[in-house]
């Protein structure tokens, strides 16, 4: 198999509380280069035995993925669940990685690459992936060992997110929002629309009053693809009071509470449930998603961007 069919596009990135590391490269191997032996022999049959994955780059926070049953959690985020698909992509790509011949080159300096350590119920494996100084092709260095070109790919990640190992928490499209309410001074202010495509309008005591300009001109988008910056175990003394509630036409109900730390970090906690709505398939999807979100929400609160926090909780302003 010709290695020209493969390009290296490595984006390994995850941020801790204060920074991020990433390595982004795209290299094409020489046309006359074919696959050599595997970089990590036997790993393909040992993937279920990998219990710990460490990603590190000089000067940036280390990221440690620890097995939790059949999945992995991010140790630096209190064990918060990592994206199953992306971890699977990383492990299977490492298992499929082959040398491009046995030509050796200069060692990969730590600042020129990313180090990957695998451990658990298998012989520990460590390697550096990067581009040695002056090199125009990607290379791998199994530690301790020699540097060689590689044929294959580590991962294909179609995103520029520096937290690609964590899935977005939820993704509610604007046209899916059926009902929206905010808790303001102990009172719930609610907007709803009768059908997809209809405008949101006040219900209850405010029925008939003009709709807020921002909602009159465009549907709510603050619930789209909510990426998180970090996570921490949920405090046992925090009382949950939902400041924002959103329901979808598919039957998903999200109750969201917000909290801003003294250092400005914005935290989100949540509860989810399925409400009768839509077709049977929609109801089943809503039930499964609510169950997944509740598993996370019962254990963690999530750090989110300040701009998104202010849109999710407009009634909180800067005081919470």
C-alpha cells in the first residue's frame, strides 16, 4: 500500500485551567515509501489493557486520561468523561502506526513534539511524535530509541478546539427551542412558541407584551454546541436553583444554574429530563440524552466561557 494515501494531521490538544498544548502538522511521505513494521508492535491486541494515557508537551499542562470502566476520564478535570470516539481514534491510530522504512534521523527535541505514554495492564509504551529540526517530514521516536519517518496517521480531527478530547456538553439548535424561561428575583419569566419556525413570545403574566428585541430578531442560539473549558467535582454544599430552563420540540428539558467564582471563572451545573413531545424516536433520543447529561450533572460542574455564561444567564449579570 502506497504511503502517499496517508498524511499526518496530528492535533493533540487539551487545556488545563491555565493553558493548552497542541501540535498541528500535515506531512506527506515520499512517493516511494511503503509501510514498514509497526511502531508499537502488538498494541492492536492490547488496547483493552490500556488504562492510562498521558499527553504532554514542554511548558504546557499534562493531560492524563484514566480508564473508568469502558471509557476514560480526564484526571486533571476530576475524572470528567473524555469523548469516547476521539479516544478510540487516538488509540487505534497509534496501533495502526507504521515506520516508513528504518531510516533514522536526529532525535525529536521535547519542545518539537508531543509525548504520548501508555500504561496499564500491558508493557508501558512511550513515544514522541513531531518534526525534528530541519526535517520536512513527520517522525516518531519510540522511547528510548531511534527516530524514524512514519507511514500512517495519528488522528484526523476536524476541529480547531483545544479541548477536542471532551465532547460539547449539549447542542440545542435555535429552531429546536420550544420554551425558554429565566428566573429573575424569584419569579419565572417564560417565552414559548407554538411550532417550529414561529417567533418566541411571552406567556403567563407577560403574555401580549413585546418580545425582547434580541429574541424577536433571531432565535436563541446560546444553547448551540456548548464547549466546556474544564470541570470539577460538584460541591456538596451547593444548592441547585435553576436560573434558566429550556425545552425542545424533541422533548429534552434542561435546567441550568450558574455561578461565577471570585476569580471570574464561570461555572455551570445542570439537570436534564425528557418531557412528552414529538415522535417516539425523538422521545427515546431525549430520554437517552437526559440520562447521559444527568450522569454528568450529578457529579460535576463545568467551566464555560464568560460570554456564553452571560447569554445563558442574563439575569445574573456580574453579581454571581
